[in-house]
C-alpha cells in the first residue's frame, strides 16, 4: 500500500516539461515546435564574420536571434524546388525567415547547413 506522499511523487515524475511552440506574431498560426528545432553549436561571434561586419569592440557572442528548423510542408517555396528563398507564413504571408540549401550563418557566427531559419522577432514563443 502506497502512502499519499509516495503516489504524489510518482505523478510528478510522469509530468512532462512544457512543450514550446512558435506562432506567427501577426496571425498566431503555429509554424514550428520545439521537436523540429535543429540545434547548432554557438559560433565565436563576430570573429566568424567578414571584417566589414565586425565592430572594433570585442564582446561576448550574442544570443541567437533565430531558430533553425527542419523543412516543413507549409514552406511552399521549398516544396516548389527553390534553392534559396524567403519563408512566409502560410496564413498571412508575413516574412518569417529564409532558407538556403547551401546554408546560412547565424548571428552567433555558426553555419547551419541546410538552413531553414526563422527569426525569433517574428515569432511568439508559447509554452503549452
């Protein structure tokens, strides 16, 4: 026979952490979830950029301003066979990011190949 405290701790172990989904900021349509994010190692910051894009002040690499995901059905330009193109929300046609099969560079300096990049500033992060 289990005590109330023991059964309580068992139920806490089975509770999953909140799932994160990303929605278009403009129309609130779900465009990505945490399961399809492609992780990347943080780069060395501005040291990785061409000299024209660097500043004279050495600073800590910034937090990534984008997320990289796998290709999805709502990405029409990918389905149509383009090599690189902007990614638009299927609901409101707002620009959410871009993709390139040859890869894109994150603002942290890391290269992601192939790259399906969604800008965090254009998305709402929701926990469900």
